C-alpha cells in the first residue's frame, strides 16, 4: 500500500470515528490542499454530503464573495457570457438553468437599446432637417460662429449653430451603435 493510500485509509477511519461523535444528521468533510498544486488536493466526504451545504457553512464562517479564486472567476465569466449571448439572441441556456435569468436580462437590455436607437435615429433625422431649414436662413456656420454661435442675436442662426454641432455627436453615436 502506498503512502497516499495509507493516508486516505487513516483519514477515512478518523472521519468514521469523528462522525460517531457528531450530532444526528451532521456530515463531515476533510479538505487538504497545497497552494499552487491542485493536483495534490485531497477531498474526503461523508456519504450523502451536500457540497452546497459545505459552501454555505464556510460562508457562515467568513468565506467571502470578495476574494479571488477560479470558481468565482468562472462563475462571473459565465454570467457575462449569458448576458452577451442574450444580447445577441444566441445560445440560450437550457430550460430552468440558472443562466437563463442573465440571458433574459441581456435580451431585454438589447431590446431596450434597439428601441432607444430607433427613436434616436428618428430624432436625429428631424434634427438634421431642422438644421437644414435653419441653415437656409442663417448663412454659413463660420459666419454664425464668428458672430456669437449659440448666442447669436438671430434665433434661427443660434438654432442652426446648436444643431450643426449636436449632429456631429449624433452621427458618431449612431455609427457606433449600428456597427
């Protein structure tokens, strides 16, 4: 029998002896780890052990969601992936899977964004038309800028100036959102 097998046998025998002294229904688990060497991890579990209850017990004793570990990184990556897949309306999780909630959030956010984008495009079209009308009565943008811009004494010139520069941002935002 190897040293590792002897250790497992001794640890298991000890867990059996300890379990005889536990409250009825209590479960035991032994975890031995070597930092940076996961291949050397040893986990011994009582029969019928619920691993979720083990995590809950550790959380009650101070395990925090704030620390950095691979499980939390993987979980967060899964959530981000579900959000992104929902936004793209692709790769939905199986029915009743916990990721469905995040997939639905991504889908709803995308839908809201699409509605806002449609409304913004319509508003930008109206603003462009208004800019053109104001331009017909205002002369050149350089002349308006030289004579007060937004504060020009002629309201149509001031409106043209505001719309002219607002359209730069609108065109950029629409181009970015529709790529």
